[in-house]
C-alpha cells in the first residue's frame, strides 16, 4: 500500500484534486480579479474604438456604462452556468462536465484575446459572458467532484482547496495586471489569454483520473467501474467498507423518486438544508469581502497612504487571503464548519464597525489611518477562516446523491445572483457620478 499518511491522502488523490481544481477554480478567481488592474487602459481603448466608429468624441459616462456591463456580465454568465450545474452533472458526470466546460474557455480566449486587434469591445463583453458561464459551472461541478472523490475525514479540507485556488488566482491576476508586468496598453489582451493555460492543463490531466465512484455506482449503476475508480483514488484494494456504504446508498436511492426543484421546496427534509445552503451563499456575497478585495487600494488611499504604499498594502491583503485560506484548510476538520462560520461572520461584523470609525478619523489622526489598514487585513483574515471556503462544499455535504445536483444548481445560482446585484448597484452609481462631473464642467 502506497499511502503516505493514515488519513487516506495519497499521490493519486492529490493528482485528481489538482487536475480538477486548477482548471476550474483558477478560472473563477482569475476572471473575477483580472479586470481590476487594467481598468483604465481598457476604458481608454473602448473610448478610442467608439470614437473611430462614430467620428465623435465619446463621453466618459458612455464608457463607464460599457465598462460596467463588461464587468457585471461575468456574473450574469455565472448565474446561467450555476443554474445548469444539475443538468450537466447528471448527464455528463462531474468529470465529463468539467472537461466539456473547457470548450467555453477556448471560445473566450479567442474572443477576448483578439478583441483589441479587431477593434471590437463587444467581443470582450461576449467573452466575459462565456467565461462567466464557465465559472458558474465550475463553481458547482468542481466542489461536487472534490466531495465525491474524498474520504469522509478529508472532505472539508479537500473542499477548501477550491477557495484556496480562487484566492491564489486573484492574487496572480492582481500581480500580472500591474503596469510593470503585463498590464500595459499593448499587452493587456495577454491577461485574458492566460485563462487558456489552466484549461489546457485540465484537458491533459483530468482524463487520467476516474469519474467519481458515487456517480458511477448510484447514477449509472456501474458497480465494477465504481470499485475500480475507488481503488485508484484510494491507492489500495482495501475499499470494501466504502463500497458497501455506497451500495447501501444506491439501494436506498432506488426507493426514492428523482428529486426535482419542486420537491426541494416542498419537502421539509430537503427545504431546510436548502435554506441553510442559500443563506450561507448570500452571507458570503453580501459580507462586503468583494468591496475590500477590489477597492482596498482606494480604502488605503482614503486612509492617507501614498499610492505606492496603498498598492503594496493591497498585495499584502491578497497574500494574507491566500495564507489564511490555507490555515482554514487545516482548521475546518478540527473546529467544524459551524464554528468557523460563526466566528468568521460575527468577527467581520465587529471589524466593519471598527473600520468605519477609523476611516472617519483618518484625516486627522495617523493612528486611525494605520488602524484602518489593520482592520482591512483582519477583515480578510476572518473571511478566509470559514465564510470564504465553506459555502462552496457545504451544499454537497448537506444533500444525498439524488438531491445534490439540483440543490447545487440553486445554491450556485443564488451566489452568482447576489454577486451580480453588487455589480448592478455600482453601475448607476458610477454613471451618475460621471454625469454629475460632466454637468459641473459645463
């Protein structure tokens, strides 16, 4: 037996986790953060393209609206992809769905990579929509795959890997988007082309891994294939007990009709877990973490830090997010899901109050200014300990094999809808601010 720990973790399982996660959650995180650093460059390009078409100067308000659509349509795609998770997972399997999803990445790379050359910002918008659909599907399929291939004692830790790679990919996007890297006027399209690299990695590596044993046995009724898959994943032939558990679940599933969305809402034994899953997803998105992550530079500037110091602090926040997500990977099995969620959300609530107070006094007090920086970092630390990672795999743990795909579709769609609401709210605000400035100039 070649297991290198007594927990069930082995080289083959690590390989399967890596193959599934790098090609999925990387897309989710990277495409969330990639548009932030080169925003001004892309807005100037949009203005130039529109002026060449009309022969007239483009107002900043028009550019702002186009940019807001470009950013927020990623969430619309996520909503579409999230709602399709159940259908894709049942029809093509978890592994099959992940592999087919890379077709959308190929189309995205072509559209976004050649948008500048074609002088067509609509290509960038369509590309953002497609990669949003891809990310929405990934957000459901990948945690489902990870949950179903992992030993019970590692399920929380393995599920946390999805969020860990999201945080790493956001940090990578922030670094690559800097002007001294490839965030320049000529090279910014390369930022969008890089999404093809993890997709290629997954297309090469994931076919070497098996479909989840639970899907093969319970959904397809293929006992021998399920046992071979489980033997491969555990790197041992001693899988009798785990196979018997899955067979028992398979027999019980035969007595239950296929779970539909209506049954999820009507059946109290399914409705309560669904409410829990949805509320955790809403809490994650409305916690304010995205404002902290993507506007942290502005927050630090408000706290009277110099531009370079604010940018360095932002990189530090991203690095801290990665580090604490890694710590939560260890804590989740020891402290439990509920404890980490309660500590994370309650701590973030208190920290937000302290941040607001410190920012109010930052103009007149250096102590308050630096304390606000500490509050921002602490906010990210608290988010990463549980609220950032647990919602993604909690859905898979709350439902059985029959209800899991439908419940995941609902939860992921709600998550992306909440994400879109934030962007939607920022669109008219940005528009009105630019419009007000134009009126003042007149």
